[in-house]
C-alpha cells in the first residue's frame, strides 16, 4: 500500500483537474456490473505550492442472489513538495441476499494511513443485515451486525483483537433532483474502537451532471502517542455521469 507515495497523474489528467474539481464516471452493463470513479484535485503554484488529490472508485457485480463489491478511497496531500497526508482505504464484500429484506455478508477492509501512527489496520467480519423502509418509495435504510477480528500493525508491534461491528446506511430522495445519504459504523474491540460517519447531499444540475457536498469523520478511542483521535474531511465535488 505504501506505493501510493509514488502516485503521479499523467500530464493530461493534471491539466484536466487543475484547480478544484472532480469527475465521476458511472457505467452499468447488461451483465449487472456497475462501476464508478471519482477524482478530485487542487493544485496551487506561485508563492504556495500545494497538491491535494482525492480518489474514490467502486465496482459492484450482481449475480442472482449474490452481490460482490470493491471500493477504494484514497487521499494524498503535499505542501511545498513535502508529503503532508496519505491514506488508502479498501473494502471488499460478498453479500448473499437470503430474501428481499435479509442478507448475510462477508466483509474485509484494509486501511493504510501513513500519518495515523499505524502502519496499517485490517479487519474481517461476518455480517447479518436487514433492509428496511421498502414500503417508502423515496427512502432506503439498512443495518448490519457483525463479529470479526481486526489486525493492527505499528512500527513496534502487531496485535489482533476480536471486534463487534454495527453499521447502518440511509438514503432519502428529498426532492426529484436531490439525494441525501448517511452511513454510520462502529467497530468495538478490547484494545480500541473505531467509529466512522459519512454525510452527503447530491443535487442534479442536469441528467449528466450533479454537485455533491460530503463530510467524513473517523474516531478511534486509542491511538499512538502524539496522534489525534478524530480525523475529519469535507469536500465539494462535481459529478459527471457518462
């Protein structure tokens, strides 16, 4: 995962993303495979040389009662050519829909955050979940409860701990061209607990373009000495549907 430090955008892409912006490419094929890619960047020159790059990618494959998903969420920031932040969060899941409302999911996640004090943190869990609010045409809500294990690696030691994971996801079409989404999760362990939250509002400008405002929070109860327990991220992006 550390190879992200050598990440460089091709010249043509840098020109496309110069300033502030993002692009989302969404594609859904007849074999129930859908992909989404989001890129955002800020480059400044002159008296201050800063570079911020955000990347999010998602692939979902539906096969009868099964759903397979893979997502990548990365961020890299540098100031005056010095690396200031770097993170890559990867999640893979295989979901079996027992009924329209009940599902079982195997989930694996790996986070490489160079400035968190951990070399990496990985977790594997088995989840039971339910889909709710199906009678509401404008709302979707699901929750899941899981048991699993987390492995944490620091420069001095590695350790494992059992975890209990509780997560929920809510979506609401607040208007014909506006969508609100909220995700929450808590992974509780004996050594440390991790909570994550993401809130987003997406508003359509046209059939092929929309704007999105999102905020992310991550809180970990126990962190290495000298590190903050809470990380936050806010972004305004432009989504293009191709």
